[in-house]
C-alpha cells in the first residue's frame, strides 16, 4: 500500500525483525509453561515473516530478480506456521485435557503412555525447528537466503538463532516425553478419533509442503511478483525498469 515508505523503513524493519527472532527464542528457552513456550516461539517465527518481507523490499531497488525469495519465504513461513503451531497448540490441549496443567515439570514419560501422540508430536516439533523435508525448512531457508543477499549480518544472526529454536524445542520435547513418568500420567489414554482428526491432517500438510514446496511456491509467486513489481516501479531504478521491460517483452 505504501511502497515508498516500506522501502525507506526497510533497514529499520530488518533490525526489528532480527530482534524479534532473537527475543522470542530466548524467552522460549526459559519458559516453564508449555503453552507460553509455544506462544513465544510463534513470536520468533513471525520475526522471520517480517524479515523476509522487508529484505525483499530492500533488495527490490537494484536486485529485483533476487528479491522475490524473501517474500516467497515469508508467505511460506506463514502457511507452515499455520500448520505446525496450530498443531503444537492442539498437542498442548491434548495434554491439558488429561493432566489439567501446562507446567512442563509436571509432565514426563508420555512416550510410554501415549506412543501415537508422541510420534505425531515429534514430527510437529521437528517441522517447527526447521528440519529438511518438513514445511518449516522451506520458508526459513528462503528467508535466510534473502536476508544474506540484503545484509550479511542479518543473515548470519538469523541463521544462528535457528540453533536456539532447535535447542528450546528439543529440550521441551525431551522433558515432556522422556523424563521419568509422573504418577499423575498413569491412566493417560492415547489419542482418540477426534484428536487424531485434528492432528493428522496438519502433520500430512507439513510433510507434503516439505516434500513438494513448488506446489505452494508456484501459486504464491504469482501474487508476490505483482507486489514486488509495485514496490520496484515506485522506486524506479534503471535496473528495475530494464528488468520489468524484459518481463513484459
């Protein structure tokens, strides 16, 4: 809507995005509440979205052909976030319905009690931390690629923060699933039909996006190209005009 303003503020927004990614990751590391941990991890992932959007705007002045990767990555991160974080919150609900607590210290040993749930929870967790072949990897990789092309420091910091995501998510999974079983979980049943109906489609969508990202990217790129054309035309650099002329012809 305001391409000139977006272009002028792009460096500031990139800095704020990197801060958001770091802040969400660090707060997630110290959260004792499972739901709050996932909520702050969501803040960190949204930092990837704004980072991808504004590195694309930043690049669109002189490297338009490279800028699209950032905005493609931002849109894919949003889609993947809907699959994976929605599934993580459903997993919290499954545990809370049985335990009536969201404290990670009160959980433990759920692998033995709920094997099907544990397997699905593991796939969702790995997807959220960006494991290749799952949806979380595709968007984050494109965003980081765009970040490196816009500013090497922003790209380097964001890449390091991905390690923090693996840290807090795997540590969370280890405490919830592999600590000694708590007496309070002795009578826990595995997933029922309704819970499976909620979780399985989200897991399958994450796997499908990770294996076939072009199915989503081909559709998203049509819209992203149009948006970046608007920004680039507003900035009207000679390189952009030449690139647009090449596309038109």
